[in-house]
C-alpha cells in the first residue's frame, strides 16, 4: 500500500518519544491518518502545523494499518497568519471541523479544493465572509445543504431575507415577515437576488454574526447533536472572537 497526494494538515497527536499521529485532508484519499516519525524535530513541527499544505506519501503493509507518512511542506499558512488572531482562529476552526466531522478515508475533492481556497482567502480582508461560505459548503458536502436560492413559500428568487430552521430553505421578506421570530436571518452576502454590498460597518458586522448563527444552528443540530459529536472548541473560540471584535455579546 503506497500513494502520494497533496494535503492539508488537520491535527497531530503525540505517539511515543518522537512520533505523532497525523490527520490530513488529502485531495484523492479524503481525511487520512498516519504516523510521522521524527515529528518532534524543530523543522518538522513547523511543517505539521494545522492549516499548512503539504505533499504526503503514505505507505503501509496492509490498507487497514495506520501506516506512515512522509511529509514535505508546500504552503506555510500557519506562519503567515501568526499575527492575525481572527484569520488564525478561522483556520484552526476549519481544520478542527474537518477533523471532527469527515468520515476517514472518504474522498471529498471539492471540499479539499474549497479548503485550499479558504486558506488563501484568510490572508485577505474578506476572510470572515469567505469562512462562513466555507461552512455552508461543508454542510452541503456532508449532506445537509441549505437552499438559499429560492423561497420555500413562493419559489421566488428575490428579496430572500430568512431561512427556515426546519427545512434549511430560504424565505422571502414578504412571505416571512409575519413569522420572523421563528426564522433565522439570512445575511445579504449569502442571499441570491439581494444586494450583497453594504456601506455601513455596523450592518456588515450584523451580517457576519447572522452568518455564523445560521451555519452554527445547522452544524450543531444536524452534525454535532445528530451524530453525537462533541462541539468543536476551536469554532466556539472563533465565534466568541467575532462577537468581541464587534463589541457585542454572543446570544
């Protein structure tokens, strides 16, 4: 059993004196684990930071064995974001979410490429909306996609302002206003047929919080609670940071 692929480091766990168990999201082999010998050296520790892109080679005597990885750094995203707490937390959250929710050795090439794009976007001003869109994509990849393009009540594609917590489908403002207390707000930057640009910083902050609330609701209900997965602490830290960043308390 021997293969090579591109991957993104998700997590490491110490094994013995100088080895670690590495979890990596690969393009062609999905979330995969393996042992890395000599991983406690200074150079290798820098390579195996969550979020980094690496070229990996995996080998084992039998397919069901843990096997061993050989790793080569190709993108040092963790070091690039070291002085940017928000994007660094978003990177940690994405890696932890993938590690906790993806079945092992199940291929997700679209999710892999989307995560590579996220790592690049975390170095831009649009890091937070890009991260929220990534969570929408994660839900879809895991079979819990949201329909944010058509109104659940009228099938309209304009004036979409809410999301039904039952169905995960968008609801237009005219159809949903009477039930707004029972619906989740749909931020404009996620809605089709609704202005995605906003000039006021306060409005943008509200959109970001609404976006995290929206994805968080379905992540907790359909993935964490339904599958008995412990909530991901790295995501909780990111959400708390966004609330503090905008001078408000999480609700």
